[in-house]
C-alpha cells in the first residue's frame, strides 16, 4: 500500500491493511474496503463525488457508502427467486443458498489450488460458486449449464426459475467477468485442463455416455462429486424412479464407488482416486480422475 493510501487510512481512523484480497471463500465484511484502499491515491474519489444530491451540500460518509453497497447487494439477492449456492459477496452478505457453505467446502475438496494459467470447465455450474472459486485461483473458466435444475426447483419448492439469475447477480457483485452459457456437455468442442462434474452424474439419463463426453473434454484431470451407494462393494448402479431420491424427479442413479471408478477408467482416464466421502441422509463422494 502506498504512502498516500496509508495517510488516507489514518485520516479516517483505519489501521493499515496489507493485501488486496480477502479470504478465498469471500472477502468478508472488509473485502470492499481492502479493494478500495488498495487503489492508487490518485484513483480514490473525492467526497464531493458521492453527494446525496448535487443541489445540496451534504455528502455520503465512507460508512454510508459501505452500507449503500451492502443494501444494493441485498436488494439484488432478493430479486433472485431461488438460490442454490451460498456465495459470500462481501460486506457481510451471503446469498441464502440451500446448499450450505460446509457442503460446498466438501464438494470443492478435489479442485486443485494451483490453477493459475489453467483452463477450467464447470459443468452444471448453477449459481457459479465453484466457477468463481476457480477464477480466484487464477483459472480461465468456462461455466455451462442446461438449467435442468429449474424442473427440480419448480417441482419441490414451487418456484419458477429461468436459469442463470443467481450467477449473473453473483458475478456482478464479485467483480467477475464470467458469464454462464446455456450448453449441454455434448455441445462443447474445446478441451480444458480441468473439468468439474459436481453433482451432475446422477442427473444424467445415460451416465456412461456422459462420462465419455467428460473424458473427451479433459486434458489433465476431472473432479467428480456424486451421490453414491454406501456399503456396496460391487460395481452396480441403482435406478431411482420418479422423485424417490430426495423428492427430485431429475435424480436417476445411485452408483457404487467401484462402479464410478470403473466407468471412469473405461472411458479413458488412467487413474481414479476417492478424495472424500460424506455419509448421512444423502451419501456423497468426491473423486479425482486423471488423464
């Protein structure tokens, strides 16, 4: 931080803050200040530029600006009828996702930390929490979704979604240039260093064909997170008719871990590792498949 910025901090009663980014899971309540104060002094707006009314002499204080930014985030969040991901937007604002921060941390367990200069494809990105995570880690990210989840949200929660609303709002307030593309995995022609297949496999009507597509698109490794059959050693897959799995008509399959592993090897991955498992009402596993 330059000397001019340090003097500015002291003038408003703030101690020196080092660094320009918050924690990886979100900048937290100080994220906006860190980004703002890290700019060059010449880029720091004058107080007069934040007047409440150009015909009045009153001006917004810096805490008023923080509150205004926070209120804007809360208003935009409310405009999205349903959130799946809990995304930290800074200023103490987290989107009201049905998937908790703890669940998302588990699902991201297999995502490499060293992604600078890498290309990443996030398949079935929904609100984009893992796309934004990879972007923060330095990757060039492509985010795609067929928005199949709109059927699930409508049938289980009675909420109408077009798809992509949450991603758009999150990207705006995170300062991200990412945009979600309405694409099926079969429509993607490029290949990527890392592919994310998180919470997607059991939604596929033809899971082996979907994994063939995943292999086609992957240069280095794929991260797969899925529901699985606990306690089953044989390479089998259970079919769930109707909404028998978690009241979701788009949940079709429950594979055993050995089934997923053998399918991944069959479609062209050379090595598969189970990174983490979570047991409960919905048993989950995170796996890494290497080319």
